[in-house]
C-alpha cells in the first residue's frame, strides 16, 4: 500500500474537505430499475440546487457531497470507465462482531451551521427522486459539545489538514480519469450507553486509547484499544490517514443513540484495513473493545466524483 500521489490542480473537487459543522444529514438511497435518467438529471442539478438553498442563508455555509455506489455506477454509465477501486462495501465478520454490508446507491452528505438548510436540501433531493428511489437511511447528526461523541470522548482528533488531507482524501494520478474524486465509507453505529456508562472512566479510556477529559493519547495503549487498531502504517512506516466527519445522533423516544461514521479516503484500502483490524483484531481475536458497546447497523461504500464530473455527466 502506497501513499496517494498528487491531484491534478485543474480539477474542482466536491466539498469533501469542508470543515466539521454543527449539523449534518446523511441520506442513503437506493434507485429502482428505470430510474437512471431521473438520477442523472438530479446529479447534474445538485450544485445549482445547493446554491439555491444556501443562498437563502449564506451564514450557514451549506455543502452537499454526493456519492455513487458501485452497482448504480454501472447502470448510470454502462459504456464508460469506472473508478478503479469502486466496489460494494465489504462485510467483516470477527470472533464476536460483524460489520454488515447494506444497500446504498446514492449518498448525500449535507453539512451546515444549522439543521434547517440541511433539511431543506434533503427535502429537495427527495422530491426530485420521488417514485424512482427510496430513502433507506436518514440520519440527522449534531455537534456534541467540544467535538465529542455520545461516549464522551473527542472524535476526529487525528484528522489530517491542509496538503496532507488532500493527499489522503483525493484520488491522484494513480487513476487519472478520476483524479480529484474520493471514496467515502459510511456506517451507522448504535451505542449501548447503559453498559458503557457502567464502566469506570479508566476502563473507558483503556478501550479508546485516550484520556476522557483532556483527550491525550495514552502512551502504553491496550492492543484492543480503538486508537491502537486504527493507527496503521505503510511499508515505509508512514501513518496512513483518512478524513472522518463522524457525527453523533440520537432519539430519546426510540432510546437509540450512536455515531454516524463517515470516512473519506483516496483509496478504500485504508478504511477497509482499519475495519478489518477493528472487527477481526490484529492479531486475530484482539477486536476493538469499543465494539462490545457499539453495534454497526449499516455499511456502504461510494465514489465521490469531482464537481466538474457531476455538472457535465458523460453520456
């Protein structure tokens, strides 16, 4: 596994590198046979739709990232090339826990400073696809205090920034026809907060690999800690990065609380290796301790084309 190379400077990427926001909606849809043209029409209008909704509240800084799943890609572009590493999400079955693969043809990752513009954009998208697509998952995420998840720990500390983020997230000249795009993996994790909160703080910190209050990485980490299993390196000892835009979600009425995991990467190899280590262990059996309290309910993989690609889809 090698680090992604440089991205062509003339390509306009989607807003995958946009900063974390106070609100987000994650919309995953499946498309019925025969709905391909309606989807193509929407994809070419997404940027204009975002400008229309965002113009009403510029301070919210609305962004929309659109991803396309492997099976739908072949239906939309049967005669054209496809991203080199696009495939269905790979399920992982470990000694105790499973990362399932669930349906997903389209992903719309909506981010803004407040929920109303995200909701308006999601509504416009759904209206355009009425009768041709179904929403299989709609999750509303929110910022929780100082970037913490509902387990009480800061999330996203190791996200790359600047040029490092671009190299980690955007496809480079290793796949020139799709340079400037990205891959995005999503999973919906539901937490057993009763069980988690019954642990002592020291036990929670050992499971995560960081201190809870001040977010300092523990020097002597347990081999089954979340940080230890998610820190991976290439053959030259360089740490391989992804960009996580995780958000907490929850419902008091349903008693459901969790983290929506979303990871952008220049190659799906990197987040897939992280999942393999989490669910199977490294070595096998030392699976991520956090999985005893956090269950993966969904799993999908998408390719995120450039903005230029969406604005003028190939025939």
